[in-house]
C-alpha cells in the first residue's frame, strides 16, 4: 500500500515530538514499508524507535541501511528474544517525545495520521486519542473490514473491551508520564491504553477516519480467537484482580465482545 507524501508542511503553532515505537522480530517482509509509511507523514517532528527482538532474518540490516540516511530512526537490539511487551517498554524508556504512539512492524499509517491526531489533541486539550483502522493482508490488499473508533471512550468502557487499536493510539507522555505494559504475551497494549485513560481522568477521543492499516498475518496469535481467552484472563489478573474477579470481568468481556463491539465493525463492499 503506497501513498504520495504531501508537499505542504504541517501548520500548527506547536509541533511536539512524537516517539513512534515499533517492536521488530523477523519482519523483513514488512519493515521497509512500515518505515516508509512513517517517513511519509505530513507531521515531521517524530522519532522512530525500533527494538529488534533477536531477529534471525534480514530485518536488522534493512533498518540499519534506512538509518544511514534517516537520523530520526533509532535502532536498539535485544540479544535474547523477550517478546513485544519487553520491546515496547524498552522503547518507551528510551523515548524522547512528549507524545507516544505505536506501530507494529507489519502495520502501516496514512500520511496524515500524526498531523490530524496531534492537531486535534492540542486543540481540544486531549491526552489520549485513537482512530478508525482498516484490515489488510500481508500484501497490503484490503480485507474489506473497518474498525470504528467510538467518539468518546471512558475507563469503564475500555475495561470491558479493548476499543483502541494499538496502531492508532497516541497518548501525551508529557502530561501523563510514560506508561509501561505488563509482561504478558498478548493484550499488554490493552493495559497501556486503560492506564492512559485512567491517568487522564477523562475519556479518550476517537477520530472517525481511516488513518491506520492493520495487517492480518496467517497463523498469528491475534487471528486465533480461542487462544485469546487465556490472554484476556491474564490481562485482568495483571490489573490486580483476584481469580473470581478476573473470571467475572471475563464474562462481562464476552458480553461486550458479542453484543456491543460488532456495532463498531463495518464490512466493506
């Protein structure tokens, strides 16, 4: 999926730095396009922090070559594979920006994503924002599915289901502080956005525009819904809930997932 970069620079009074965090593991097929979608942003004040999780393919060499001509790319290497949560937390620690965003190595952004979100957040004094996103396959083709961002997302609503696509969210680290994720294999991003909304003290704001593209990879953990039941339970346990409380919230999660969440999913022709 390719885009033409706009020639006009962003016109805002402030252009705070955005730290974009990407965990990397054996993604040589995707990482070049991932980086290009960031380089194509109309908003220029960013740094791209990539943490390689002991890749065994050509992922690192691709990023190193890009970094030779793109000083905004910062690459860190982990000697032993430790998972996405560890990599995101390490990148968060290294981040210099006042705002933090996430983009996994196989996902892409629309060129105006950062500009539209940061402009709105500054204008409306919002600490957390997110957007619609579209599903694509490994070749960048549309899978005909849109995930909608609800206009306002409260802490209580986010507790019952993860309504923020990690590739769409941005939070104001300058105001909320840096947020680290629990070291669980999946759903750690859910905990980050829940904590961000909690620290903000007000709902996250959703933007009803398709500004990100989520790659559905064959055989991924996310594609197997049954496996995610375990990770949903571990998510609630990571929040400090006991076994009974976690089980109760898991039941409420299923009610939300099957009865409410479908309202925010559109199948495209």
